[in-house]
C-alpha cells in the first residue's frame, strides 16, 4: 500500500497454546513471526482447526497488509500475506493460502531427527 498507512502495524510478543503446543508470536510492524516447536504443530496451525479456520486467517492477514512467517524452531517453513501465492504443494497439503517452503520444512525435519 504505497503512500498510505497499513491497516495493521503489529508490535507484540506473546505465546499461544494450540493443540498442546506453545507457539511464540512476535510482531515487527508488517512482519509477524509465528514460531512453533514442531513441524506437526506448524502444519496444524496452517491447516486450520475449527477454532482457527486458516482460510479466514489468510484473508485477514492479506486485508491487514502484513506478512506472517511460520517457523519451526527458527526455521522458516511457510509464509502468507499480500503477494504470497500458494504453490501446488501448499494446496495439495492443505496449507494454502500459505506458501510452503519445501527446503525449510525439510531442514526443520532434519534438525528434529538429529540425536
């Protein structure tokens, strides 16, 4: 949105519990970082639940003109927001409107399987 203020400017730090996992949320203006402790938790968040319908969340994120970066222990695995388009894999795995990073998901999985 050039020349105008965004509808939402997020500056926050909080922790949510979704499906028994603590999820850290940190806002940096137009970027919101959602960091989950596991890949399963990130997918649960992205695929949505009755309590968190992802389609509506994606529409709200685009309307607010912010970008959400979903991470697993600091590794970016998906993004959603204005200008972010889901790819084939995102749609197939049910995480659209987020765009899944296959490399990020693989790295997060590899980091979890190390002894």
